[in-house]
């Protein structure tokens, strides 16, 4: 009979049936092309990292991956230890934390946080290629809006996913609520000869139909300030100049403010005054839609990698091993400063020799 040699690693606790799941779009995402699960997985990792990695590896996709949630499920380690273990697993090539842009209400950019996990350790080149493919997929696919993805900002450390309430252990039969009976609306009786009242005519659009935005902006100047009241012929004369402003990328509000700001106490010739301002204050040409301005919102589907230690975002190439420059320097410095076992043995031997020399003869 063969003798079994159990592994020295601590066994990860069994998954609870009520393990918290992240809301749709958050949580764990398994990377492709992983090797089959074996008993020798993570054998080269230290005991704590092997313990945490074995637990995370058995989590289903969509499980909550925040440090606080993991620490609640791992009885042997607290939040600080779990955070340090996740940083080591990122350096070892098993995980990357990312944030993806989603469109919220009013074209506001919100972020969805995910943790990609690979049982098989990967190098930086593999992760960069995979995340670039993932970003291309997100850019091509329609991005769900914030109404379907709860994209509230997470706590400062990292993606503390919004947790869904645990699923009940026993299935329940949900009772379908009956629709509320709505009485039929009775239409008031009307004489056969009565004709329905015609709809109210549109007021403003009928007057402004066929006019350009530049013409309308000039026509409204007199409403904003009576000193710049222009006639119809004046607006038609200045329309080409105002259209050049709008063609350079400025808005109608910007044009109006530039023409009405800092007016003198009296304007003798509104036509000449506005023509002079349109000529002297012509704005520079703004970037086109192909080159967004620095203040423009992040395009939907944009993907950034987060530092596993401090949560600072950046492109995948700027965060090798899933760490920013400062955290990577601190992590490598801590590893270099830690004494090696051979050095510890030499120090102990030297101390023993000193004690022997101090003994009385």
C-alpha cells in the first residue's frame, strides 16, 4: 500500500453556500487557457499565499474579491495579511485588478471594478496581451449603462465590490403578485357634429425654422442686453462671421458670453461693435472629435489596471507585476532587506563563538 504524503500547506476552508457575490460586472473573472486543477497547484508559494490562492481559485466567477470579504471567510488571517498575500499573488502572476469605464447618467463616466484570476502563473507580457484583447472586446461590445451596473465608487484601497445579499440556502417559491385592476377610463359623450379641438400651435420653432445657430445667437443678443439689439439685416450681415466661431468648436453660449462681456455704458452702433468683437476675439480652433480634450470623459470600454497594493490606476504596461512604481520599489526593497537563512545561521555561529570567548577559563 502506497504511503500518502500530505502537503504541508494549510487547507483552505470549504466554500460557504452563502459566500457573498458581487453585483453584475464586479468580482472575480477567470482568465482563459488555465491548466487543469491539481493537488500541486501553488506548491512554490509560501504557506499563507498558498492558503489564500487555494481559496480564491475555488471561488466562482462573480464572487466578491475585496480584502474585507475575503478576510471574513479566511479564519487564519486578517485583512492586512490577506492584502499582503494578494500583493504577492499579483507579483507571482496569478491576478490583476482592473477597472473598466461604463457610461452613467448624463454621459458621466463611472467605473466597474474586476479581478482577473489565473491558476496558472503568467508573466507580464501575457497579462498585457490578454488585457489588451479584453479592452478591444469591451470597446467593440455595447457597454451597459450605470442603471444596469451598480458602479458606485469603491473604498480607497481597492474594488470593494457592492455585495449582493447571500442567496437563501433553501429555494423558495416566489408568489407572483397579481396586477392591480385598473378601471377603464370612460370617454365623455360628445355630440356627433362636434369636431375635436385642434392642437395648440407651436410658438417658437415656427419662427426660428430655417435659421442657423449663428443667426439665432446674434438675434438673441438684444434679449440678453438691450445695448446689442440687432436688426434682421444686421444678423444676416454678421452671420458668416459668427458661423466661423461655431465652426472652430465653440458653443453658442461661449459666443454669446464673448460678445456681451464687459460692455461699455453706451453702445452707439451695435452692428459695428459686434463686428469688431467677432473679428478681434476670434477663438483658436479647438481639437476635433478624433482628438479628445484632456477634460473629455473617458471613452466607454476603457480598461485600466489597478495597483494591487495601493489601488493607483494606470495602463497595463505601466504596472508590471500589477504594482505601481512606488509599491514595486517598496516590495523589492523589502525582499532585498530581509535576511537570508544562511546569513542568519552565520550570525548565530558568530554569537556562539563570542560567548565561548567570554567564558572564564
